[in-house]
C-alpha cells in the first residue's frame, strides 16, 4: 500500500485491521450482523471492531452498544497527523480507556497499531492537581464567573488580589508593598505589583508602587468582580 494512502471509505480500513487480527491467530469476517468486523479465536470471547474515518460521538455510542455482545470491543480510525490531531488522539485514547474500549489506529502506510486494549479502567487521581483546584476555589471571592464561559477575561483569584491592591493605591496613593499587603490582606501584594502582569502598577522606588491609568480603568471595568468579597 502506498505511503500516501488517503482514507476515503471506512471499508479501506478493513484490510489492515483484518491483517492485524489474523497475525494474532483470529479468524476475521467483515459486516457480521450490526458489527463492522468480528474476529474469533477458539473459545475466547468474540472481538468486535467498529471502523470510522474519524472520532465522533456516534462512534463511541456504537462501540458502547457492542459491549452488550462482548467485552472485547475496539474502535479503529486512521492515525491522525499534526500536533493538534495528536492531542485529539491522546484525548480520545483516554476516553476509550474510560469506556472500557480498545483503540486501533491505521497509519497511512497501511499498518494497523493497537493503542490500547479493552478493559476496566480506574484513572489515577492527582492529589497535586486536586489541591491546586481547591486553592483556586478558596482564593476566589464570591462567584464572579458564569460556568461555561470562555477562558478569556475570566475573574481569577489572582486578578481579584491585584484589584484589591489597585483599589488601595487608588484611595491612598503610592504605597509600600508591605503596607498594601497588610491593609488588603493579600500576602503576595508586593510580588503582584512588581510582576505587573496586567500593567496596572508603576514602581516609584524600591518597594513602593503607584497606580497607572490602566489600573484606574481596570477598577471601573472589574468593579463587579472583586468588591463583593470584601468585609
């Protein structure tokens, strides 16, 4: 098969998948009942493979339905190329594992590869990520974001802390970072103003910061998102 093979039909995936299974001693037949591919090896459970040209919700629905027939169900798709496609492959591989499905990819040279086998899957919990999420939850004052909103322009705990620092400078003029930290109860105030991630602060001299015009505008723009959390 040509290295430049482009998959136009689902049935084009059948020969590589059939060859893969036959190398493992299976007898393989296509379009048996509702299944795209059925393989049998002795008295072992049947293997079912659903062929598709791309990942889709319908593919996963179809494969999950086949789990009523056997625990050995695979989905087979062309192996995607490119950075974005590889990321999508990784995400769909994780989904296959969560659903107890196997995944076969077919390269452009016609070689079929098993990415994962069917079976129960228990994802490992990340205590570090869970702790980070909990810290972000506790740091965020009030509920300023609508669930499902885009990431751009979201109110974060960091932004709220920066706004508190800006509000103190707006009211009191240039101040030392330690004073701001104490007054607004933001221990990282000096670092926030020094890093100046949003362009709201200007250093007057070592350890002393003032509010910029951008900071004053930010206080107006984000007024709804931070003062509700103040005592």
